[in-house]
């Protein structure tokens, strides 16, 4: 495969384009990241230089190409029950406060990557309902969204290989919530059926998604500018019901960007409640 070089000027044009369409901010020196992630896509589409790439993107010359470029530039690292404490907080702090609500509980996994986050949430819902009879009388719905079409496809399938299964899931949950098909593991319908997968760009409006009681926005704000973080956190506050909760990544906090949330301390971490 031909290795294409990117000039400083083209790199700057590309990162402005990427931030405009996805909010993802690239630092000054991520030339290597751009070329390693885009080289194959450019070769496959016979694009000979980065200045051609930028023209094609700006003029929208190849249908669906912007989505493919954004897809290639996203970092989709994830795992089951990532950081543990958010899931313990759901079970021990958040659900006990919301399990009597007079409507269907709605949870949004807003950057769901290949599905481990919404499926982990759904497993916790299952465990909670089994241990607290009568909880969530009106049902529970999980909406899982991401900007990347390719990870969403994987998420929807709910089929994982051994290496993905080795990251964060206990043997007991593996047995209980997955069917084995050859070398692969498929999530059971009882966990899958409460989740709806959709594409959504966090830069855009959330109005079509409706109101939520809980939002997971984990390990994605780190890619955005301060202004974008403020905008996203305020839009999330606006689509949370009263007493709604926000769970961020362990290195992320809203207080520098908005005063729409209060901090709730939980063992091993912090979650946020809308004011
Ligand atoms: C590092 S993963 C985090 C996955 C999961 N939330 C977790 O904590 O394990 C970040 C995800 O954010 C998604 N993403 C990046 N920019 C986005 C945007 N503007 N709108 C929606 N999702 C975005 C990426 O596609 C990627 O799947």
C-alpha cells in the first residue's frame, strides 16, 4: 500500500474539517495518527494526496465518504463494566432513587462504541429487577448512540470474540447473558431487547431522542474543545428529567464547563445530578 505524506498546511485544513463535522479536536502533532488511520481509505478510493482528500470532503464528492473518514478518526476503545464504579453506582445509588418512577425509565448511552457500555447497563438493569421485585413498573429502555457507523453495526450485532470477552466480564455474567456460537459469544435477547441503537452526533440536536433519566457520556468529552464540552453538557442537562443523573468518564468533570449539575459522591468515584 502506498504511504501518503501529509504537509502541515493540509494537516491544519484536515483538522479544521474534522472538528467542524465531529467536534473531535486533533492536537498540533497528530500527523501520524491521521496518516495511519486514513491511508487505507485513501488508497481504496484512489486518492493520491491529502489536498485531494480535503477537496473531496469539502465538495462532498464521494457519497458517504465524510462518514467513513469520521469513522476512521474515532477512537473506539471500550470494555465491559468499564471502571466498575459507574455500574455499582447505578445499582446502589441511582436505581434505588428512580425505581418507583411513574414512567418508563430511559437511559442514554451517548457514545456507545461497540456496545459493551449499553449491554453492561442492561445487565445491571436485569440484575436489579430480579433483586428488587416491583422495580420499574413501566419498564426500562436503553438508547445507545454513536457517530461511528462501523462500531454501531458491531454493537447492534452483539457478537463478541474471546479477546473482547476477556475485558471486564465475569464468568458468571458470561454464562448468564451470552450464548456461545463456536468461538464467539452472542448477547441474549433478554438483554438486547431493551436497547435501541441509533447514529447520533453529539454536536447536533438531541431533541429527536426524547427525555432521559440517566445519561452515560463516558470517555468522549476528552476529544472535544471546551466550548463543545459546555454545549454538550448543557444540551444533556436540558434533556434530563428532574432528578436525572449524568455519568461521565473517570477523568471528566462538568464543573469547569457548566453549573447545570451537582456532584454526588459514590464509592470509588463521582456521578452528577441535574439541578
Ligand atoms: C473511547 S470510546 C468510549 C466508549 C464508551 N463510552 C466507554 O466509555 O467505554 C469514544 C466513542 O465516542 C464516539 N464519538 C466520537 N465523537 C463523537 C460525536 N461527535 N458524537 C457521538 N459519538 C462520538 C466514538 O465513535 C467512540 O465510539
